[in-house]
C-alpha cells in the first residue's frame, strides 16, 4: 500500500504543477497608459540650433525662454513626427520653435526654419 500512496502523491503533485504552469502561461494584457493632452498647456517661443535627433528626442542649443524659466543652453525635447515632418532636422540647422512644459519634460509643439 505504501507504494501506491507514493505514486498517487507524485501524480497529484505533478498535476498540481501543471495547473499552476498553465495559469502562469496566460499573461494579463498590457495596460496602455493614455498620455494626457498638452493642448491646454501654454506654448513658449524660442530659437536655436539643432544639435541632434535621436528617435523622439531632439537636442537643441537654444537662446532660452524667460517666460518658461528656461535658461539658454542645450536641452532635450520630445518631438513627434507631425512636428518634424517639414522642419530642417540636420545638425546645425537654425530653427524657431515653440515648446510646452509637460509632466514628462519639454515637448516641441512647433518647429520651423529660421531665416
């Protein structure tokens, strides 16, 4: 009888492990966080020179914007495709831009060549 009990216990543990593995195999769908709209945030004007563009990060050497409390220097701005579609994005290009201060950092809302 001991041998039968031993086999029954091993079988039950094996089945219990399989049940747990199948439950772990089903992952919960990833929740996508909606980005808050920046439409109502104030936009600040500035001008500068494009340093680089790496993905959605645009690095600009700029003259600052005193209304936004942004001192002159080099900063990184988040930029989206619709903003840079017709703007000069080569390093050294002189640009005028508008930006907004968001909860995640600085975001360019308008970008155009400077004459």
